[in-house]
């Protein structure tokens, strides 16, 4: 069974490691440090699911299929 990623089940250090591993070595996307986006999770303020949902809602429709083949400076994981 996989370990829970919920704030209540992890420490700050574990959450920081989870974010680093998920983003990989390149967490810079066109000048924006994506790791900053997850600070609220690391410091126990918001769950990962909430942050990801908010990001998706804010940027829904911003990327069209044709743009996926263009290099954007963002790693697709």
C-alpha cells in the first residue's frame, strides 16, 4: 500500500521531498518556479489535490492540442 500524501500523514520534510521528486530536476517553467506553487502543501496549508484543482480551473483551456508539440520550456511529466 502506498503511503498517504495527506498533510496529516506527512511531515514538512516529507512533503518537500514529495514535491521535489514529482517535479524532477527542472521545476522551472518559462521563468516560473513551479515548486513555489506547492509551498502551501509543503507548509501544511492546502492539500495537493486542492492546489492541482485550483491550477486546473485557472488554466483550463489555456493549452490547445497543437501547442503540445512545441517546446515550451516546461517539462511534461
